[in-house]
């Protein structure tokens, strides 16, 4: 089966970025000149996704507007002959890609957000993409790498990366059967364990390909860590009936939900931005000279 739909849960409160996220969605924060959600959507489209399903909330209307056409802006750019900018605005969503929006009434957790999109997914596998995990996969995006695995295995795939043992309380942590390559069968998964209880140092990052068997399990998942309905807990239940693989993807991931990694991403992307790279590296050198 081919995966053509992706769920983008964007209904969280983004409390780590307050006050910036009081009225503006965290997922609309820019890395240089593009919002995080657009990078996530580009990752998905490169992997063959054609139906984008956003799980939003009342404070996230800007996301809907970003992927809609803006007649006033477009005609203004056209009148002024700003064709390059017009192209940037018009190509945000390529032809053949559609968007659907569903509301999560209150932020009850990632598992609950995914469940809110159930009616838009028929009995088919789908991707889940978290925009605050910005991943520079190089030649192949993270989701493309995962799609390759799914095509071969037809089983759920979860992206993981090695984390520092002390950081386990921030991640879902997988228990894997070690292999000689980056693909490892999962035998257990636990949300935000204490470092002493973490089954490995592989943390789950925000890219999943899941089979639809997850939905009935999500319906039966009760609140877990942080008092939220955790996707991790439903994945643990799915493991009793289906095999699931962890993929240690190639690439660099930036946790843009955290301020420090958001700044790291901004620097990395500015240093490779065609208009900014040269001047920005000079600027960074100036700053570096001031730091003792
Ligand atoms: P996070 O836990 O990283 O985001 O969820 P958050 O809750 O918005 O941020 P903080 O921790 O308060 O700063 C990962 C993704 O899941 C979405 C978020 O919008 C984010 O993109 N999410 C989370 C939902 O859509 N609904 C939820 O109930 C929780």
C-alpha cells in the first residue's frame, strides 16, 4: 500500500515559547524566511504525500491562511511586477496537493490529536509529521527514508535518534533489537522514562508512518504521562499485534520547540541560505570574536 496522507498535529499550546505563542502558532515561527510548518509540509510532499490533514485549534488560523491563496497579496505583487515573490507565494502548495482541517477542541495530547483526524483517514496507512521537529535529511528527507522502509516492510515505522541518557524524560524511548544497520525492530516503547528506566538511548522524533490499526487503540488509550493521551502508549499496544520498526534516519534534527535548538536551526539554515550565507557567516565571525 502507498502512503498518501499525512497528519500534522498543530493544536498544542507551545508554552515553551510564550509569550511569542500567545496569539501566534508555534508552527508558524520562521526559520529564516519560512515557517516551520512549511518545512514539514515540504518534507511530506517530497515523500509523495498528497493529502495534508492539519489538526488545529482556534488559535491556529494563521496556518490555514498560510496554505490558502491570498488574492490581495498576489494581485499587488503582480501589479508591481514582483514575479519572483509571486512565485514564492504561489508555490507554497504545489498543484495536486490538498489540505483538510480538523479541530482538536482542547490540547489533550498528541495521541488525542491524531485520533481527531481518524474520520479523514480511511483504512490505510498514514504519516504523522510534527512541525517542531525540523529535519534536514540532506538528499533524502527523513520521511522519504521512512517511506522506503514502509514500501519494503508494509509495517509501521518510527523515526528515532540517539539521545543523551539524561534527556530520556523528554522523549518516547524505544526498546529495540539491535541490528547491523539503521533499521531496528521495536520490542517496546515508553513515554518520557526516568534515565534509570529508559530501555535504550534511542528517542522518538516527530515522524511516524502508522497503520490504521492504531485508531481503535487510541480510542482505548487513557491519559498517561503529563496527563495527556499519548501516541506512544497506543504504539505500545499496537506492538502486541503488529511489528513496528525504528529507523535511525540520516540527517540533522532540530527540536524547534526548544529555544536553544530553534536558534541552532536558524543559524544552520541562514548559513546555507542563498541570499544570506556569505554576509551571515561574516556576522557570525564578528559575534564569535566578541565571545571569550
Ligand atoms: P509538543 O508537546 O512538542 O508541543 O507537541 P506543545 O504542547 O505545543 O509545546 P509546549 O511543550 O507546550 O511548549 C508536539 C506537536 O504536537 C502538537 C503540537 O502542536 C506540536 O506540533 N500537539 C500537542 C497537538 O496538536 N495537540 C496536543 O494536544 C498536543
